[in-house]
């Protein structure tokens, strides 16, 4: 679901710690072959003693866990209009989360946000998801503890531009040419000997070839793309009351980060690679190579690291009607 803002969880066991660690923040890193790899900043939510009293089991989450709070007072106190970028920055500041500087353009960040609701209760996570959804990206807390945006790299289509063409080894392909997959989008190749188990579907999740943004089910809204596998953003309060022309521009901007992203669902386990991120593209170098996004990832172990990667999905798009049921 575009716009998702899922918290990361970490679990481990400590020995001979008498202090109650609940509510404390910590950063954790791992040293691999002399290189220090940060694994993130987390807050302890559970610190329970095991039966023998010497050990404690720690469960901690990153800062996105703390967005499940009522932010209606913040919203009512805002002075509108604001750009989407200003609106999101104000929310993150209210939640005490620092935003990382994006290294790519968020296409709807200049969109004007007006006061469109009068909430009695408003979930901070729902507002954050609405901001990310309308940009066609995902929210995530990076390894540095800052809020970042993840955009899925497109699976195909390379077009002439000043910095791409001409070159001896690079040629432009047509917009509708699905036979060419950009090699540079692959973040890591997982070799055959590294894979413990892999299972993938025989079908490919069809690309989103139409985007519809509307206020409610009976509303026409704005439609971009002329395909049959539509993604629907419905009930996003940030675009309530927009004119047809404004909504058309917003939809076209978001569509650019949603289209051309077919993928093959899979589930795999392999040797642990601590530097892999959600949103990365992995190539599993088998006899029949599989390339897929990392939608969910679990890293386990201390020395003998193991990774599990998952990208689920149905062949046809199931209708998505947004996250804004959290608004009362």
C-alpha cells in the first residue's frame, strides 16, 4: 500500500542488567569484518525477565511506533495554507521526528494544503501516511534515526536525456518496451550459494497502469492512465476540495512513482546481508534469475546472520481505499 509507514522492530536478550530499560532509547550497530554497520535507533517497549531472573527479553521499535497518537490539537492550531512539504515538516516536528533530506524530488511537495476537516480525533500515523501516499512513496525511519522517503525504482523504460545518452554502452528504449530492465536498479545480487531457500510465484504482479484519486466512491475524481489495473487513492483528506485541474496535476505527479513497477512475488532466505534496505531491488542469481523488491525483511542472528525477504502480491490489483478511517 503506497504511503505505508511501518515501524521496525528489534528483539534481543541481555544478561545481568538490573535496570528497567522500558522507555529508554538506544542505537545499535554491528561490526562486520571491521566495518561498523548502523542498524538504527530504537525505543524499548518491553523489558521482561525470563524465569531464571538473570536474563531479560527486550522488544524495541523505531520512532514510527510513536506516531499512533492523537494530533488533532496540532492540526487545529495550524495556519493555512501550507505546502505539503511545510505541512509534513510541521507534523514531524510535533511528533519529535527529524526528517532526512531527500535525495530525490517528491513530486507533490509544492501542493497547497488547506484546512479540509475539523477532527475530534486524528491519528499522527494516518496523517503521515496521507502525506506519503499522495507522493507515491513510503515512509521509513533510516539507520540514522531520521524519517526518510522510499520510492520504488521503475522496472523498465529508459529515456534519452543529457546525462544518459549518447554513450557507448547505453541506448534509450521506448516507453512501452518491457523487455529492457535497467541493470543499475539492482542494489545487490544474491548468488546461488548464498540462498538457503527461495519460493516465487509463477505470475508477475501486473504494473499499475491507471491511477484514480477521488474523495469518495461515487466521485469521478481524477484519472491518469488508460489501463485496466487501477490503483485508487480514496478519502485522502489532503486533496478534498481541489479543482479538477489541480487534482489532475496531483494525480499525474503521483502516478510517475507508481507506474512501471511490475514484480514477481517471492519469499527467500539467505545469508544475512546487514546493509540491505526495504525498497531495495535484489537479483537472485539462479538458473532462472529472479529480480524483486524487498517489501519486508527480517535479519536474525549475531554472528551467523540469516535474512528473510518477502514481496507478496496478487496478480491483479486489489482496490485500496486509503488509511483515513483513523479520522473521527
